[in-house]
C-alpha cells in the first residue's frame, strides 16, 4: 500500500533550523579531527615516555603509535553499532551519543596518570580510551552527513552534506593552533610534563558546544517520515549487505582515492620534505596549514558545485586529476624549493577538496533513506581501513624499498582508478532525490534556504 500524503508530509525547518543542523554536523567532525591531530602529536612527542617506557626510545614511540592504529581498527564496530541504531531509533539520539563518547574519551586521556604512577594500568587505559574514540568516530560521520543533508533541500545535498567534510581541515587547524599556542607559552619541559594534557582537556569545550547545538535539534524530516510510514528497518546491517551490496561496494571504493591523497599531502609530505628534501618540519607544516586553510572554503564550494553539475562527473574528473598530480608534484619539489612545495601541497589539497566536497552526498545517495545511516557508516569505516589507515605505512615502505617517488605516485594512481571504478558502479543524485521526495513530497517545491 502506498503511503498517504498526510502520513509523509513532514514539514522542513526554517533557515535557523537548517543552520543549526549544518553547524552541528561540522562540530562533530571537527572534534574528531582535532583529536586526530592532537593525538598524533602526543604519540610522537610524549606517549612513548609516559605510557610505554623502554630503554629504546624508538620502541616506546612505536608502541605509542600502535594505540593510534587502534582508533582505526575500532571504527567499523562503531559503524555497525551506531549505523544500526541511527536507522532504527533516529539520527539525533545517536549523534548525541557518539559526540559524548568521543569527547569524554578524549578528555579522559588528558587526565590519565602515567606509567610511573600506576604501572601497566596506564597503557591499558590509554588503549581502551583510544578504542572508545574509534567506536564513536565510526558512528559519527554517517550521522553527521545525514543530520545536515536531511534537514536541507535535497537539491542542495552536496552543499549541506559538505558540513561534515569541513571537519578535517577545521579540526587540524584548531589542533595546530592550540599546539602552537602551548608551544609558545610553555617551555619544552612544561609541555612534556603537563602542557600536552591541556590540548586534550580543551576538547571538553568542543563537546559542550556540540551538545548545546545538537540538543536543540529535532529529528530529521526524512526519519520522521519513515516513522510515520512505519518503514524503519529491523535489521539494517543485514539488509545493506543483502539488498544493497552494489551501493555499499560503490561507496567504499569511491572513498579510497580521497583518503590516500589526503594522507600524502597532510601526513607523509611532512616526512618526505624533511627526510628527502632537507627542509625543516616547520616549513613543511606551514605548507600543509596553508592548504588546509583553503580547504575550509573549497570543500563547501565543491559541494555546492556538485549540486549544479553531475556529481559523479565532477568527482570522477577530480579523481583523474588526483591520479596525475603526484607525478607533477614530485617533479616540482625535486629541487627543494619551499615555494614549489607550497604550490604542490595546495594543488593536491585543491584536488582533494573537489573529491571530498561531493563525497558525503554521493555516499549517502547510494542508499535508500531507510538504510542510509547504516550504509554510509559502513562505507566510511571500511573504506578507512583500506585507504587512510594504511596509506602512510605504505608510503613509508615503498620509499624505503625503492628509494624513489615513482612507486608512491603509482600507488596514488591506482587508488584513483579504484575510486573511478566505484563512481562507475554508483548511481546519480536524481535517483536518490526521487526516493526522498516520496517521503517528503513538498521537498522540491520549497525554496532552498541559504546558510549565512
């Protein structure tokens, strides 16, 4: 039986409600990537000595970095659990839970006693909290995308969904700003003793702000319509794998190239610039920060552009550019010019923006509304394992084995080809729009709201 107009005509919020949803989405992912950057710095600088003491400093550092990997490994669990809950009990409730989980775990890391105080309980507690962060992150992204995109006009899904994508550059900039401020105000001994904890404790302010915004939100109109119809799934994880496997496969593959390219131009480029080009780490970091600053504006721009042209085509052309640019980049920087390094990093992150901006909308559009949270979360977390999680390690191994940048560029080219294959398997925005219009019939007649 077809649902009636009265059962599904869920009103969409006004402009203030859409703005709140947009910034609620951005806040959660910014917190995630703030944690990402702060944890990376702490693992490299202090965690080895504080939590994994060893006569060999390298061993301690490697053990500290292993806790970083735990955060990636635990993400699929969060995708399964919170994705399922998001399609069954609603987007808003789950997003409040994931934000609290991420924020509390990050805050508690800042309070952990060191190995010298409580012994082996210290590294165990650090691993448990890092695992909890990963679980929360695994459920955060898919819901953040839906929070902003399902409140907004589906004709502008690319722009609204990009709110979740602004989080990485915004979080990185915020983290590096906090670390730079602490570095300027404190001596090295003070930073290593207690200053690093301040960076983790400040996450509490982000959590409080995010909760304040999210608590004021209503459930998304799309989920309300599914509640009215009685079409919420009972076993969404099983349904995604049995009824929408092509959508899941397309979404996973589409995410590989953006993750790998981002790992190159924000993480590995720091190592390459210092070890291979003889530059200072500070100079390389400035190049990354310049590119990240531009991404804060380029990502929503790319999302908006994808609403006006074919989203898959824009994404695909950007993936082709991603496969070509590393060959240009490594030739550019071979002479050790800092200006060319900046241009190369900015070029790479511009290309990344025009994949990453439309990505959230593309991934969400692959799944039917009733399975969208689960499908998006699974795609995000599973793609992260084969993309961003292993990319820095593979870059390091390839450069060490071949002593040449060519295998690195070829690896990125292969990742680009994988993403293009995923885009070819996927579907266009108009098909997803038809499904959403059936749930919220007046969606295409209401004027699009602006974010100001």
